[in-house]
């Protein structure tokens, strides 16, 4: 009985390798060759850290170090057009081009609901 349990556990541990649960799009991955001419991607290299804003833990679109639209376009091209520009729903509540009082009110009403979005 012990050997059966051991074999069964080994089967479960290796199950995902045999069935391949990944989505088909996940089969395409960037390589070092794909990003060699794009300094915005470091793949764990510490070479680009001197460019990062040292006052915070991450960059924002308003930071001068933020990649230009041309850089984003180059990355999107290298990914086969898979990038999606996300806009947070609550952006309608902040001053700027996206401010919309009616949308902001809807965000405030729905934000605490599990089905909101």
C-alpha cells in the first residue's frame, strides 16, 4: 500500500508537466535575444538600477525615467501586440484628463462590491 501512495504522490507532483496547463499564448516567451536592444528590460540584471528613481520603490508614468511611448511600442511589438494598456477605474476620481465626476461616483458606489469592475 505504501508503494501505491508513493507512486500516486509522484503522479500528482508531475501531473502538470504531462498535461501542460498553460494557455497557448504562454508558450511564447521572451528570450535574452528578444530584449538585448531594449534597456528597459533587465531580466534580473542589476545594470539598469542606476536609472531607477531611488526615492520610491517603483516608477510612475510621470517620472522622467518612465519608458517613452516608442519604448512601449517596441516592447509591444516584441510581444506580438499582446500588451494591454490598463486604465484603473478610479482614475476618473483624480485630477487630469481622465477626471469624470459621474464615473467617479459610480466607482465610489461599486468599489466595495465583489463583482465591481
